[in-house]
C-alpha cells in the first residue's frame, strides 16, 4: 500500500485491488498507517482517498538507514571476529599435544 501511495493518491478501493483480503482488513491497515502519520486520508462523498505524507516517509527512511548502518557495523565486527577465530582453529591453538 505504501509503495502504491508513493506513486500518488489512491482510493481505498484502488489500494485494496491487488490484495486478497476484505475491504475491512484494508481499512484496518490504512488506519494503522494513518495513526503513524505516514498516510493521510480524506473523504469526499462516498470515496475515501489516501495519500502518503512525504516528510514522515523521509523520517522513517532516515531511521531505517541509521539502524541499517548500526547493524552493518555490528555484523562487520562479528565477521572479523569469526574470521580471526577460524584462523586460530586452522593454525591450531598451540597447546595441543598430539601423540
């Protein structure tokens, strides 16, 4: 739904079309997106139109990027540790007494 709304405003019916779920379920999803501030909707007559809030989307993107950078750093450190540990195992621990 968010991806679709990034292309422009859409009615609830248009947003529901590609999904195999009830219109009621789609409305519940949209309510969550509205509560988060990511989506805003307005009703004109019988049609409710939704649109993305670009500033809120940018804030979410920034947060995801910072989390991604944090976890990439942690995973790089883990990979370095594991590589060092594998090197120790391949070279032996120096304390083994075979034979």
